C-alpha cells in the first residue's frame, strides 16, 4: 500500500503546527531533545510490518546498488525534523533568522549572479526536498523572487500553511486556485521585472502540459511550463537541489541553460534532479510519495531482472 502524501499531510498539518509551536516555547537546550523524541517515533515506523518506507527506500537502494536503506531513512526523518525546527524558527524569529540558516556554495552563487547580470532573471527549479520551502528565505535575501506555491486542496491546511509561507520574504503566487491565465501573466511579469521565479517541479502526474522524460530509467510525466516560459522569454532554467549539511540549509545550482525543445529542456533539469538524488537521497523525502514510490519499485524490478539475465547468460555452457 503506497502512502498518499496528501492525506497524511492533511491529517498531520494542525498537530504538527501545535508541536512546532510548543517546541519553540521550550528553552533552546531542551528543543533538540524535544524534536528528537518525535524522530524516534518516525524511525520506529521503519521496523513495522509492511512498512511502506522500508520497502520504498529498499527499492531505491536496489535500484542504485546501495545497501544502506536504514541509514537513508533515518536521515530522512532527521532532515524532516530539522525542517520542522526551521519552521518553528521562522514563526518565532522571522525571515532573517531562517535566511541565516542558508549557506550557498560559491559555484552556485557565481552561476546565479552570472544569470542575473546577463539575463536579469531566471527560472529556478527545485524538487521537494525537506528544506526546499525554507531555502526560499535564503534566495529572497539575495535576489528578488517570485515563489510558486501549489497549495493544498484541503482549505484548512492551506490557510494554516499560508501563515508560514507569508514569512518567507518573497512574493508568492498560489497556483492551485488561481486562473491559469493569471498564473502565466504573473510569471511573465516577474521575469520582465527581473525576478527569479522559483518552483518545485518533481510532480510525476499525468496532467495537462506535461512531457514524458526518463527518470530512474522510467518514463515519467513532468511539468513542461518551465521549458515553455524559458523558450518564450529567452530566460535560462537553473536546476537546484537543497541539502541539509552540518545544521545548515545548503542549496546547490546546476548549469543554467535555454533549450527550445520542451522535452529536451525538461530532461535536462530532470537529469540534474536524478543525479542529485542519487548522491544525496536522504534530502528527498518525496521518494515516499505514492507516484515516485511506484517509479522506484519498477526501476528496482528492472535492475533485478537485468542482473538475473546476466547471471543466466554467464551460467550457460558454451556451445559445442
């Protein structure tokens, strides 16, 4: 049974909000122990019968030839708790406090500055990493930004999360309930005003305006809007990945590019996401989403079948 992340988040949103607020009211020396206690519960889920998390992370390891599924899952939990603590800090201490948690590597800063100098704006794409939302505060501190938010279908959770989003220090556009024509005009205006448009694009959904590309060796439909806006405005796409390292939020950016073909353009940022996920899987909790879990399971099955075929061929006696 695959996890329906939307339902889990709908149910957990308000209790999580209360727990985050309660944690921030504790003395700083006790906060780590407070959040760690919830981490123990999250990690215990790995050992439950028919654990979706153990199966999915195990499939990821089989697909990539790794053998550290438990370590990866435990780090996923730790990263999510780090993000929860960061959201608490956002609410209690404000945007600047979270922006100070973000550390850009020098190569990424150089790429973003070069894009700004040559084009004035860029289309920055990130996957659903544990700290992707929090990283927006760091981007907004350095550059003018428009952050695209695909808010929850659940109105209660949507209203609750807006209290966090509104503190990110960036212009926001909530796209789910906004007319597509208005969304398009707002993005075009932001690019014209020399802003970086930031969106999370690892949504593997059969939806309008998607193109199929290869991800983990599987055909996956991904959004084509970044490619279309990039080609229309001659503004580069910049793929990024957000890691947690040493108690810091560390965004890394790939090479900026402009491609006229939507499939080629989408495959390039998808390839950067995949490479980054393979290197740092614990930052991408979204692998537990039911769609990605299915993709990973198919990729792991193909890997196993290919290995079985190779062993079968090696085991055959020579002809004659």
